[in-house]
């Protein structure tokens, strides 16, 4: 009986550590990638357990959602750890937002491009393949990620323009892809500038391969927007895959860590599908 009690106690202790491990996804390192007048911007880095000096791994950079006014890099900690466990280098990046930095969506795009460019410029230091950079994000962060691959210009003054800020692939979660009256955010970008950073209005051939996850019942970012963006992308000769989630609303993809949900069924599906998408296009991490 005593032995059983000891074993039971050890089980609960072990279980509590497992649970704690599941819900406390912490980055392996954090560093400044950009200094702005409004403050420093950090990258929260998640490394594969066997990361070494000879590596040339693919890297995925996540941008959190929050309407360009709020949000937190922790939104993608669970996804970043998932990718790190699959042997990718994974980063959840900060960027300037309205509430904290008194900035607009245009500065968000500046910062997204800076982040991709910084990662590519520091490929040797990070031990990543500069030709296998994946931009990802959700909602307004999905817009930031999409803009790194779609929108021309908006490079930060003083940065090395010889280093491309265009990713090699994009994985987007309920992204803002239309900032006109047909989509989301025109009040924030302004009537006179509504098409400048609107991905739907700027599709050309040569945009990176893209995977989109979106709920059909999204009341924030209309599903029609991503349907139209996908059609425009493919008509232009680009690769764009849209996976709809029937009846799901905005933010449906968040994992249990960020939204305290009882199940990670959708999270696991989107993560595994992302990995398969990347493998299909030679972004496999050994």
C-alpha cells in the first residue's frame, strides 16, 4: 500500500511537470533585431534540441494578431515550439502596434520587412538557410506576413537594401488581405491609402508559395477576401492553397496555450498540414 501511494504521488508529480511543460512554452533566447524611436523590437527564438554550428535549417517567423494596435508574441509560442520540435528554427517576432507605440499599420509592415531581412542577413549567425525563410502570422499579423511577400517598398530607411526582405513561403491564419472597404482596416489605413498595403490590390507573378487557413464564419476578416486573394494569386501564376474551416470564426486556430482550450485538435491539424505543405515544396527540416 505504501509503495502504491509513493508511485501514485510520483505519477502526479510527473504529470504536473508534463502539464506545466505543455503550457509554459518559453523561448530559448530573445534578442533585439530592430531599434526604433518608439523602442527596441525583439525576436523570441525557439531552437531545435539538436541545433548546431553546421546547421542550415529552414526558419519560420511568426507575427501575432491584434488589429495592428495590440497583441503579444506569446500567441505563437506554442506554434513556434511545435516547429522547433520538427527541426525548424522558429521565431515569434515583435513589431510596433498602435496602443503601445502610437503607430499605424504602415509601420507594422516596415517592421515585418525588417524582421525578414534581419533573419536573412544573419543567416550564418542563426544557422539557417537564407533561401528557406517562411513568414507566418494571424489576422493583422497575417497581414504583416503577407505584406512581406506581396507589397513592394516599405523598407526601413537605413537598412541594407541589398538583403531581400521577401520570404520564400508564407503560412497565413485568417489574414487581413484587403484593407479597402471590402475587407478590414480601411479606417486605420485611411481612404486615400487604402490600397497601398492591401495584398489583394497588389498581386503579381512571383509571390512566394502560400498556405492560408481561414474560418468560413469569420466576422472580422471576411472569408470572401481570402477566396478572392487565392483566386488572384493562382490566376497570376503563383501557388496559393486555401483551407477553409466550416463554421469557424476569427481566431479559430489558436492553441490551448494561448486560448486555454480543452483540445488542440485544430491546432494539431493546422501544424501538421503546414509541415506537409512545406515538405512538398522542399522546405523539409532534417
